C-alpha cells in the first residue's frame, strides 16, 4: 500500500515539475529568460513560489528540464538511431536533414530561449554548452559513420553539417523568409548531398 502511495506522489511531483517547466517555457519565450522571475513562473503554473524552488531550486534547472522535454517529445534519440542505422549514403543524409528539421520544428522557441540565456551566469552558460555539445556529438557521429562515402575530409563534412544546422539559418529561412519545414529539410538534404558526396 505504501509503495502505491509513493508511486502516486512521485507521479504527482513529476506532473508538477512538467507543469512548471511548460509555464516557464511560455514566459521565457514571451518575456525573455533573464526577465522572468521565479514568482512569475509560479503564478503562471498555478503553484506556490516555494513549490518551484522545492522542485527545481533555480531557473537554470527549469531550463534543463525544458530542453529534456523538448528532445523527448521530438523523439530526438530514436530518430538519431534511425539515421545512424541507415547504410545508403544519400538516404542517410536525407534522414539527417529530417532529424535536424524535426528537432527545430518541435521546439525552435527552446533554441531561441537558449540563445537568449547565454548572457546569464557561468553555470547557465555551462549548461547551455553541455546541451549544445550533445547535439553536436550526434551530428558528428552521423557524419563520421559515413566517412568512406565522403568527398571531403570528415572534419570538414562535420563542420558543413553544423553550419547548415546553425539556428540562424533556420530562423532566416523558416521564421523570417516563410519557408515551410519541408522546404528547409529538402534544402539541407540537397546541400549535404552536393557538398559531402
């Protein structure tokens, strides 16, 4: 009996953490990471301020969960596995383009929040660097897995993929210029094929 109560409490605590993270995500996107207070997040989430502190401690920890939820909902790990499992070079690059586009279309607001938060504390910058490093490791692994098919050195190919994946490129083409995500995905895939194969 006590075990089921504990499980229920854990589920409730996790649901509260997610609710707080979703409220914070909306506020960070609308008002900016630095300008958003813990009090404002608590009010938006419909919880007491002490609940936010108890669940997270800092805005940085909320930002970390926002990122984790985004990646989980985008199926980032599963899609990366599919890309890495592909053996045909052009198909692998098309899947790599899909992985990137899916990531951005599922939460480009999170990318922008991360960019805006880079002016914060050293700890926040370290968190952001670690999250970006994780993305880059996946991208670099995808390119390294097809080194025998590349027309350029692996390091150069990895740099090209990361350049096409820069948030400013997606923002310029999709957000500012009105491209569809399908057009962006096709452009990245075509660019990768031309440059790398």
